[in-house]
């Protein structure tokens, strides 16, 4: 006898399944399909191979596997796919998850231990999934005296702002979610939101530790946002544009780190401070103020903050790559798509399948993405490294570093950039016109 | 707010600028105690340490057990330094009962005590690292403790609470080939210690954080009655192993580490340098140790002390650690008073933290070489 479901009867189970299927079909045909057609009436349908893609046409093509590829290709270029999957949230979240795993193993190697080992058989690769499940299943505790609406919305705002930041990073030529002509200004505007969220949630939690942590976060971010903006000014002077894609295009021959090394160093220190990572993790200093402004978050609220933090880490590393390391530019290493698959088809035994519409992605985009990912992962590893070798800095030294040293260094590089510009070495728009 | 208060209770008057923080007992940076800290902005106005959360009545328990039964529970206050906390007890009981300890046992005791001092200091250093946010400095000493824990396991059979030192000598002789193994591990450990210096003590951020914070002057250190590494970091050359040598310390070649600065950095650097001296002592003791002989003088069953009192102290990882034992012709002691270094060093904490930044609280607190469980006993 089963102890899990002692009242289980197979006949009733099958009957209930039929019941569910009946109701689903009824509701789908009476409510679902009309709603779908109403929505489709207002949406501009894409044009594939000269024909407008109506739902009937799409269903007709789905019956023919060789004609589904154009639909997929069209889907790949919709804004929806850009936001959800490739240059946007999904890609960033995947890289962020990989970053968490790499960080734990990397730090473990520095500290002479093994890191996650058991979950997932191979080197604990599923540890992150286990941690995520644990966070989801934990109870969310809201302090009784908290300002509940703001406290609830804080983690969501944090992830949303991090997602907005991610959407501004161009991954390959033409592959970017949002490409405003003032992209760099949009970046500054987005990262200006983070201290507001920290202070709001810290105040809303109504706890002394969150209060101190929130104020520390505010101090730190304002002190480091100014040198961060100033360090990027030399790039703007050199390129003459604020658009991130154009900044990448201007680095086809030389990366800006060659002409603005001081800016790169200042920017790198500033991103570590903005990310609240060791040695600048004062807002979360464990031995002083418990967990700083994150003290009262529990369960998935804390998980969302962590997700946002790692999205932010990816976005900052991507921004460093875009501004200083040439973004997607790099030697062509991706093999070209074998052309005879398109012309002759794939022969498997007696069957020859012709698949029009291949390749899904062009060689340029794949190569650009590869180089972008390689450079970004390198920058992320550099950002992770100080955690293994530095203790936490103190608040007065932190402010001194931000306000005195980094601003001065950023100005030095601005003067270097202006000198290069007026000496005629570089014109606006890059090294080669 | 004009409600009548019960007699004898009055409301505390607090300045609006002052915020009171209860650091502990449930706080990652407090240990088993509470610090009532009042801050004005980021500056500490006053600090009131409130120990006693792990009081276990060890002294009272000792009055109901005989001299041998007292051994295992008396090492519980500081299990990482169990040989050193038993050492003065053994010395005191030996004087009380008039027992002579074999020469080889004295050397073995010194080796065990020095190994244990390294274990304790490494654990302390690990927590100092994590208090300053340096997670590598937590993992490395916590891993290197294994070297000495393994040695003591080979000596005594237990990994942490050894109960190895007993009145009359040590519980059992050294295992075969112990000397070579010990020397090899000590050599390796000294190599590792030099790496600590590169990653921790020469780290610019650590130096800038701890130098000049929580300065304890020489006169204050003496007046407040501090002991151990805190006292030596303030420039007082006082080490019981040198000044009142017990067992065979007068035959061994080592030096007292003294620093003049008296700040958090010096207080954290002195125990580190003392680990090198411990390695020297272990090497010297192994060289000078008689190669064979008895290691334990057998006691009479259920021995009785005379009608007298005795006080013995040793240098533990946290400073002077003394036992005051009064006996009254019975198998159990009449009174056992444990005088520990942790509690004495805690006394100077309110003076050191006044006017410091809140961010200096962990570095000053843990540099006092304070072990909460030992202080509460």
C-alpha cells in the first residue's frame, strides 16, 4: 500500500485527466482563440519571404519542417526575443549563473579548498540550482514595523534596474536590446538608480543595521559615481559619440585602453566599488553591521537581490569590454558556414534533406559574440580576484580614495585625451576615419 | 509619557544624535557576548562589553570532582588551547600532592603546549581574517591547523580536547617516529607562515586599517592589567615562560616578542611572530628531550591534598592563565579559581573603542585576543 496517496484510484485519476482535457479544450476554443485573434488583429505581422505571416500561414508552414526555419529566423529578430533571450535577460542571467559557479570554484582554489563538489556529480555544477531551490522554498519574513510596499518592491526594482542596464550593452554588431544615441548617458542614468533603491529598502526595513548599511551604500556610490563618469569622459572626447555601438565600431584597429589606460584603471576600481565587492563591500560588512542593507531580506527576496547583483556585475564587465577592450572586435576565428549544406542539402543515408534558411546566425555575429564573451569573462575574473586577497577597506579611506585620488586620476586622462585630440593624432570618431 | 515608573527604575536619557547598537549576542561580529555600543554618526561614543552568555560554572563543578576527574571538564573553556589551560592545573596539583614529574614528561608537556598554542593562534588568526573581510585568511589558518591537530591526535588520540596533560606527567608516551614527523610538519608550517605575511600582514589595506587604531599605551596597558600578547604589543617585556619559567622552559632557546606601537596591528602581529618562537621551542625541545624514560608518575588512587592553597600560572595563547586551588584534606578541591587572560584583556576594550570609527570595532575587538568562552568560564 502506498503511504504517499492511500486513497489513490487509477480509474478516478484517468477520469480526472479527461475532465481536465475537456475543460482546457473548451476554454481554449471559446475564450483563448478569440483573444489570440483579437490580439493578432492589432499586431503588425512580420513579412517572411515576401508574404505576410498570418496565423494560418504560420500553421501551414509548421506542418512543413523545411519552412519553419524562416519563422524561427524572424522570431530571432523580434524585440521580444532580444529582451527575453539573447542580448538581453536570458543571456545575461546565464552568464551571471556561470559567474557564480566560477567565482566559488575560483575562490576555493585560491583558498586551498575544493568548493562545491557533490551536487550534480561533476564538480558541483548543480550547486547553484540547489541554492536557488532552497531560496525559493524559504519563508519570506517581513518585519512587523517595515514599510511594506517599499520593502516588497525593493528587490524587484533592483532586478529591473539591473535588467535595464543589461539591455544597453551591445553584444554583437546589431545585437543590442536598446540602442539610444545617448547610450552612455543612459548608462549613467541607470546606475544612478541603485543607491536610491538601497536607501529606500534600507529605510523601509526599519532596522538599525539596514539603516547604517543603506547610508554607507549611498556614500560609497555617490563617491564613486563621479570618478566613474569622469573616467569615461576621455572616451567620449576621443570618439565624439555617446552611442555604445559606435564606440565599439571606432575600436576596430586600436582599443581605447591603449590611449586611456588611467581611465581604464579608474573605471575598474569604480566598478568594484559600485558592485559592493571586496575590498569595497562596506554596505554589507558582515562583522560590523550584520549584512548591511540586505539584513532583513529573506528567501527569494534575497535571491532576487543576488540575481540583480550578478546581472549588474555582467553589465559592468560588458561595459568595460565595450568601452576599453573593443567590444565584439577581434580576429575572425569562427569557421564559415559550409555552403554546400544550403545548395546540396544534408545527405543521411538514402535521404537528402534540403533545408533552406540556414544558417540561422551569420558568421560575423557569432564571431563577435565569441569575442565579447571571452573579453567579458576575463574582466569578470579580474573583478572576482580581489575577493581572495584583500580585506575590507574602512569608510574614511573609501571616501578619501573616491573623492581625492580617483577624481584626480580621471582628470589626468581627460587632459591626455584632449592633448591627443588637439595634436591631431586622433580625430573625433576614432583613430581611422 | 508621564506614566508612573516602578520605584527604582528610571528611563535612560539619550541624546538625539546618539544611536545605541546592540552588537550581539546574535551578531556575526560579536562572539558569545554583547557589546552595547553608542554611536554618534560613525564614531563610537561609548562601548559597554557584556560578557557572561556562556557561563558554565566550571569553578563550581570543580568542587564536586576529585583531582583526576577535574581534568576533562577544565579544558572545556578553551578547547583550542586545551593543553595550556590544563598546564597550570597540573602544576598546581603536583605541588599540592607533592609529586615529582619525570624529565621526559616535562619536555613532552612543553611540546604539547606549544603545539596547542599554535592551534589556538591559528584559529584566532582565522577569525581575525574574517572579521576584516579577508576570507582567504580565514581558510588558510583553519586548514593549517590540521598539521598540529594531526600531531596532537597522534600523541593523545583526540583531535581537539586532548586531556593529555595529567598531574604527574602526561597520559601516554609519544608514538614511534613522532620526532621526525613533528620536525617535518613544523618546517612546512614555517614556510606557510611566511606566505601569511605576504597575503595578510604586508597587505596595504590591512596595514592602513589597523595601524594607529585602538592605541594602548605602555602605562595604560600595565594599569589596566592586560596580559599576554596585548601587553607585549604595548612594549612590556613580560612573558611568564621567561619571567617565571615552569617545566623546562628555562633550558629552551627562545625570545619574547615585543612591539612598541600598541595599536591593533601590533596586537595582531605579536601572536603571529610568537608562532615562529613556538616552532623554535618545539625544535629545541625535541633536540634536548631525553630519548627514553618514564613519562608519568603514578598517583595514589583518589589522592588527597593537604590543608593548603597553591597558585600556579603559565603563559597561554591569551596571556597569563593561573589556577588558585584551595584544598582541605579531601579528595576534592575546596575552591578552584581560574584566572584567565581573556577577561583581563576585555577590560581595556571600552577605553580603546572610545572615539574610534564603527568600522574599527571588529579589528580592535579581536586584536585583544579575547576568547568569550574562556572569559565566562
